[in-house]
C-alpha cells in the first residue's frame, strides 16, 4: 500500500499566548491505495488508518486511492467523508461572523459526506469553482470531473446548490442537480436506488466528452492558467515584501509563542489585503492548474494534441507546466501556511471570512 502524510509544524492559539498541540479535525478510518495529506507544504511516508487530519490540510487520492475520514471536533459537526479515487480537496474550519463554518474545498474528483444535525451556530458547505453546496444535516455526494462540471446527488435530507451568480436549486432524494460549464443548474429526476449507477455513468460520459474535445479543453484552461498565473505570481510577490512579518510568525510558530497584542494587530493589518487577494486568486488558480495536470494524462495518451496560441504546441505547454510544478506547489503551500498563522492570530477568522465592517473597524483602530 502506498501512502504519504505530512508532518505538523503549526498549532492552535490559546488565550495565554502559547501554541500547543495542533488542531485536529478528525482521523482516517479507512485507507486503500495511494493517499496523500499535504500540510504546510511538506510530505512524508507513513499515512495509515488512525492518522489525523488537521485544519487547512489538503487530501489527495491517487488513481487507486480510497479513504474515509471521520471529523469530530467541537468546532465542526460530526461527519464522515468518503473520498473516491482521483480526488483532491482541502479542509478549512473558520469563523464567519457568529457562525463556525466548515468548508470542504473540492478541487477535483468525488467526495461523499454524511453530516450530523447542525447546531444553530454551525454551517457546512462544499465549494467548487462553479458552485457552493450548503448542507442541512444530510448524506450526499459531489462530483467534479476535470471538465469543470458539477453533479450533486442526495441520499438523505437536502443540499442547497448555489452557482457563482447566486442562483439556487435543491438536491433532494429523487432529484439530482447538475451544472455544466457555461450553463445554469438544472435538476434531473433519479430514483435513490439508482443513484450509484447514475453517478458512474454520468462521470464516464463527461470523461468521454473530455477525450473527444481534449484540445478545446486544453486551449481553454491554458488561457485561464496564463491569466491567473500572472495574477497569482504578482500577488505572491506583494506578500513576500512582508517577509519580516512572515519570518517573525514562522519563528514564533517554531517557539510556540506569539507576539504582543499590539504587534499582532499591526502585523495583521500589513498582511490582510495581500493574503485576501492571494486566497481569492488561489481558489481559481489551483483548480485550473490541477485540471491541466489531469488533462496531461489524456494528452500523454494521445488526446488533444495540437497548437494552443502563437504557435505553441500542447507538448511545449505541458513541458512548461511540468517545469513550473515545484514553484507552483511551493507557493500554494506557503499561502495555506500563512493563512493558518493568520487565523491563529485572528480568533479563527481567515481573510475571506473577515467582514468589511470588521476590517474597517481594525483599520480605524490602527489609524487612531
């Protein structure tokens, strides 16, 4: 059995200003094939049943990988997440106003969730680049193949699906919700007893369509990658100008202590706008990047070969993508690590969960 897990370097902030043991969200209860847990950009062999999963982790399964994760923490409702082969997603538990929000950021693949009844202060959602699925104590599955489609099937309860323009549809037993790139959500009647077969056939159909139109997909995602890569690298360079703060936070993390309250507030003000911009770009950039990684598999099999733009061939493009892999992965890991360090200093809130009113209040304090 192949497996990999990441070592822990970050921990949970206490009121006393210490950073003790890391924040554990749950653990792996089933494992098969290749499963990787990314944490603070580091990997090492050793993942097994019983290994923990922590806040801001990224979980990835290989083509032969399967996993089941039990989430059990006071900050999030109890849930079980079944991870299919060829899947990648992130965990994030953060404060959003008065609520404690648990987000499964689906990058690609299929996850099935069984979520216990939510308390009034809790919310759970699954997010892709095209939609957000809000949970109301239920059992459901979300599939996002490299085509960018979304399929939501519900065995129990209800899932509210919201697209990037705010339109909503409900997935309930007997009705699935799907969204294809450039199209609106739509519902399709499917008996609960037929859901598994429907999901398999739907996914196979979308992969067949991808193979048939691989060159068009590569051209589209390559253009997005070029645009987002420039934005991502520019925003990253701005964050790196705050190296003095980032180095200080990293050293404090190593020592298990924090700076004074005034230091933390000033440092957060210097970091927040850059981190906000980076996380917003990362959300799209990461999904485009990994879709291209998946498309490379089909390209290597002979699908979608041709030219992209300005005479560049698909082979040249994927060679360049491979050469950038180490740098891209490192930067993604740094952003997640900085986000974790920021959350430890911000009562569990991350920049995308910081309301305009709270941000303006902080800035007014600093100005005074």
